[in-house]
C-alpha cells in the first residue's frame, strides 16, 4: 500500500474560520433532491469502497472511478483516504419570508493522530442589503453622504498643504516641513476609507450576483445543473468572504478615527492630558517594554516545554505567547495547568505572577502615572475646563452676533492681506516673471507666512487701525494672550526668569501701595539724584520731569539700567507708578 505524507494542518483544534470557506477541493460529489434514495445510497457505498465490485454497473462516484481502471485490473481509491484532511458537507437554503440566504457547513477535520474534529457553521446574508424601511435607508444614505463630504474636505485640506509646501520649499520638504504624527494620522484616515468603501462595494456587488445567478437558474430550469451549482456556491462563498472582510475593515477604521479624536483633544488642556502623557513617557515605556518582552518570551518558551504536550493553548509559540499575555491579565485556568503536576505548575504559576503580573505590570503603571502627575502639574489647577471653554465659545458667539467682538479668522485675514499688500509695494519684482506675469498665489502664501511671523505688523496701533470694528479691550486681550503663549513656547533661562519674577513681585507690591503713597508724595529733590543715573533713564540735565514706570522697566529689561540702580530708584517708582508725567 502506497504511503503518503501525513497532513499536519489540523493536529490542533481548528478555528471556525477554517470551516467557513472550502478551498483546494479535490473531490466533489453532488447529492441532488431529484435523485432517488436508492441511487444516493448506492453512491455512498461507491464512495466508501472506491468503486470496488462495480464491474457489472456504472460507478456513481466519479472521482473514485477516475482514479482507477477496472478493465485493466487497477482498483480505484475510496473517496476518503489517507490524504484526506477535511470533508465538508454543505447545503444552501433561501428563506423567502425573510429574504435571507443561509449556507450551512458541517465540516470534519482529520488529524494525524486519527482524531476527527467537527465544526458546524451557518453563514447567512440578506437578499437585499437595503431591504429595511424607507426611513432607515434615508438615514443610512444621509450618514454615508456626510462621511464622504468629510473625507473630501480632509483630502482637500491636506492636499492643499502638501502643494503649498512643495511650491515653497520643494518636494524634499514634504518629509522635513510637512510630515508629522498628526498629518500621518490624517492621511491614514483618508486612505483607510478606500478599503472600507471597496469592501462594501464588493459585498454589495457579490450579493446581486448571487441573486441574478439563482434567478437565472430557476428561469432556465438549471436548478440541478452541476456546473451552475458550482458557480452558485462559489458566488455564495465570495459573499461570505466579502462580508467578513468588510467587518474587519469596519472594525479597524473606528480605531483610526479615534486617533483623529486625540488630535482634537490636543487643543484642550485637560483633554490633552492623555496624549501628552503617552508622548512624554513613550521613551521610558519603550525601554521598559524591551525588558518586559524578554521576560514574557522566556516564560512563553517555558510554557511550551512544560505544558505543550498536554494543553492546546501551549502547543506552539503563537498559542503560548497568547496564553502568557492572558495570564498577565489574570485570565488563566489553574486546573488545566495542574494536569502536568502540582509542583512544576505551581512553581511556574507563582514565579510568573510575582515577577510579571505583580512587579513588572505595576512598574509599567508607575511609569505612566508618574508622567501623568508631571503633565497634570504642568497645566496647573487653573487650566480651562471643557465646560468653561464651552461657555466661553457661547459668550464669544453672542458678542460676535451683537457686533461687540471680531472673529479671530477675520483678524487673521486682515493681517494676511496687510502683509501681502506690503510685499506688493516693496518686493513685487521678486514675483514678476520674465513675461511680466505676477505670481499672485505665491505672494499670498508668503504674505500669510510673514503675517504669522512678523512682529512689526502685530502692534496695538496696527491691530486697532486695520481691523474694522475691533475694540481696544479685545486688542489688549489678544496681545496678552499672545504674550502668554509666547512665554509658554519660548521660556527664558532660569536667571532671567527669576529676575523678571522679582520685578513683577516688586511692581505688584508697589501697585497695592499706590493710592496710599500717591497722596503723600509732594516733591522729589532732583539735586539729590546721581546725574549719570538721570541721563541713563532719559532725564536731561535740569529737567523737572521723570520717565514713567513702564519706561524704567523697559530700560531694565534692555540692560540700560542695572538691578542696583532699579532698587535705588524705588522712591521714584513709588511716586511715578501709574502716572505718565510727574511734576516736581
């Protein structure tokens, strides 16, 4: 008897997905309802015996008959032999009441050991994917249209940024000037929609192919045509595969969208706690993860050696690695582990839980929580909450509607236009080509860049003059907000920061005493002051006027006045605080 290589695909319990689709079929037999019961019984006998004893009649098992030649004394092979790995019994049902197809598969898997695994799988799908109510279809179509518009908008925004970057800096600048983590997330969300849409259209198209094929078979009287049946079952397999593929992509895409939500959270200090924590602790977590991986893989290999002979979950490396991860999270079955012996299983279980589940896992949490505490301290207790930010947005909306506030987008557009006009007046030759045409688009892009970086345009007077309808209070708020953001992104060195903090403390103290002291200061003897100091602070010889406190503070910051001179001038500051000109 000829020997064959033993099959090795199903030595372990197979998963249900292995029974859902039949591939690489070598022997197919059809049992049709139009055939008599005796004929079907005879076919089963022929399949079992390999057409032996059928010299005086036609063998009903076509694959068995094709394998042998009884006229020359060459016997056939049984339908199931040593090479058989899987046998699938399948039948398709259509329920007209619910408009639903159901493919039932009873599958037998043959292991090398002689064990036969059994799986029964039912896969169903609707005849009409849009067979729900009219209102339900309208909701689905509306949601789909909105989603497509959002995708189109995101694509246009990102594509325009890429084009602008290429025009300004060249193609190589896409990597250096454009690409960052959040831009990659945006493109992944845009490109990730392609397989989502493709899988849906493939599923939709395959369903209608099944409908058309089944209807054609009925109309043409080919319900028992084997070739047509093979084609129909193949189309049904395509529908089920496309449905599974569609579910996979529908599962993955929300995870991509979730990353875009984190991008939105980044704009709110308290919501950005999570993303900032993960970013700042990523280096420490990566190094810790290396140590954790080494220990986990060691226990994974140990689990294969100790339990692999008796437990399916430790039979190979992927299964053992999955079981190791489950054990870290506390998902384990001690009774199964104890099958190899209480002592070796106990040693493995106790050391694993103490080292990995207790020490290493808590160290990982400690790293993350330590970073979380630092990030939380950095935003301060007075960070704006989501509720207060919502109230501020509503308040700004009401002020804009009442005409008491100008939108920031309008302020930005005005200054972009001012910067563009300035370039047009001073550097129009740089944008004029050899044929005399002006590259207005490049000029506008450079104007936007100059408006975002120039400090000459962003002054109190320019904003108040250029932006129509803006109030001095809003200008002051914008300038203060810009100063705060600049200090956050450009912190001074520690010595300069300490000196500025001391000055701020002195100014606050003097401000509190202003009203009381202002009434008692009657004169300052100019003759008692150092002439050199008077010249440094801008008071000409013989003058009876002194500069304001703001001028003194500016001189100190610019290095024109030392700290000792500033401290020596405190009596003057007391007299001048909040007063532009003081008569003496």
